[in-house]
């Protein structure tokens, strides 16, 4: 089998992942992606896979949801349009979660929506096509573990199928390799988003071989960190990093409410303003935001999620020059708020989250300022420098007043155009 052939190839256990700058460039520049958790768990509106793993209900009762997964109102073209409208540059779709239910017509195992649900068709292919027509990059989520597979050792938190069985485990590894190869060859994703690696070691998963398998088919594919150390970028979940991560590439994945998949009673949504401010925090630290949506079992996206995506998109499109392609900003020792830098580091973008009381201030800026303006509307702003002694090289404090009429209802963005690449006083870098 394919997995067996690849295991014999050299170089599989080198865990140093060298990413070509060109390969990662689109990801670094994209800043915003949409995560889509869709599966049979939307039928009853319960935790995806975890509800039976944690024994809140039986595996048998969980799987009864297969009968209610209709996808009757699934409109991938509409989904693609909405994702584009949100300002996202890529999307990641759950091809298979930990429950083992594949959203495509897999030749390996019959637990898929084509064979087992009223949906009766491949749900991935039309979305991939719709996303690419919107010029969006395509990511596919795949769970390495499969709590429903008869050859996988763990069934629930407290129940195991076996402790040690080399024959069954090797069969499962072959199954995994075949499904991973299948989605790679069928859909040629730009990104693979693995999950579930915590239950086994890299050696047990044969993580290095999985990476080589994917790169053999598509040398440009990007892989997230949840391949047991064989990925290209880090994936913190839910909690925004307090300080800038050391990873060169990283992405925060986050829900709109408290749930990944659709749950009828979870109405604890973040406001669009809160999501925009979290997004700003993320990009100021050089990361991406992967914002989750959870469609209903019939394929419709909840109205609350649509509204958030639309408001987010309006703000992103207005301020896109301060977002796409930018780099991490400067320390809050210099400006008491999030910032980003233009690709050539000659424009500093200031994100002002509230209505300022008086002027906003920048400290330690050694450059001369050519122009200050409000992003998205072009209003030129005056600035004033205080605390600048003629006999000292130390910069003064730059004060900028923002007219009330120029304040954005969510976050106002100010562009400070400099006379060259940004230079800061006592900057350790």
C-alpha cells in the first residue's frame, strides 16, 4: 500500500521544518481565515465528537445524528461569497473530525456523509470550487485520531478497544495514510490543518512520513503544527497570546461564541467590535486569525454569524492597507495600542480602539514624519512634537489629534508615513 512504500523512503525523521519564504508568503500576508466546523454534531447541536468521548451520551446515540444530516440548504457558492465578504483570504473546512465521519466519498471506510447520511454527496468538492472562484486559498482540517474506527485504540475517555495490538494499529495507520492521500489528490488543498495528535507519539502517527506524503503530491502545501512537530506554523487556540510568540508563523483559531460546531442554545456571541479588536491584537503580534463558523445541519449559516462576518468584512475592507501583507508592529512602550508596519516598514499603522481623551502619543520615534492620515478616508492630520531638546539625539513625543468625525465605530486606524524604514530609540532589535 502507499503508506508502506513511503515508510521506506529516506529523510522521513528529520523534524527540522525549513519553509521556503515563497511557500509561506501567502499565509503570512493573508492575516484572516475562516474555520468551518460542519458535521453530524450540528443535528442535535452538541459538542463535536467530545460529547461521546467524554461520555455525556453513548457513541450509539451520537451516531443517530447521521440520519438527520441533510445538507438540504447547503449553498457552497453562497458560503464562498460570504467568506470573501468577511475579508478572509483563506478558509479551512473540517473534512473529518474526531468522530470519523468523512465529508467526502471516501474509498477507505464507509463512515462518510455519502454512504451514511441523507446528504448523500461529496460536500467538500463544491466548496473547494467555490472558494477558488473567489480567489481564496483552500485549507482542509483532518483529525489524525478517529474514535469511531474499529482499529483505533481509544473509544472514550474511559474505554479502550485495546492497549497494544500491532496488527490493528498498523491497519489504522494505513487507513489514515490512505484517507490523507485521498483528500490531497482529490482537492489539492493549499493547507492541511491536522488535529488530534496529542493521543499518540510522532513515531506512532508516522508524522514525518505523512508530511513527506503530502509534499510529494504538492510541494507547496502548508501544514499546521498539530502534526506532532512536523508542521510549518503554530496554532494557539482560543486564548490570545499576551506577548508576541517566538514562532515566525502562527495563527490563533477562535470561535464566535463558545462552540466550534452549531449549537442551538449557544447565543454567547462575541460582538463584531470584540472580534475586530482581537483580530487587531493578533496581527499586531505578527499572527493570523482563523475565525470559526458552525453551519446548521441543513447547511445554512446562523444569522448571528453572517452578521458578524459582514461587519468584520466592512471594517477589514476599509482598513485593508493596514492589514494584508503587514508585519508585526512596535512595542507598546512606544505606542499604547496595537500597531502594524507596512511591508517596507516605512508606514506605521496605529489602531485606536476607543475615543481618545486628548491626543494619542508616540514615543521614541527617531524618523521624521512625512504625513499622518486616517486610513480608509484619507483625512490628513496634524502632529506636534514635545519634549525634544535641540541638544539631544533622543526623540521627543509625537502628539496626534483625531477629529471626532474621523473616529471609526469599531477601531480607527491612523497611518504615520515616515521618511524611511522605522527607527526607534533604544530598540533592542
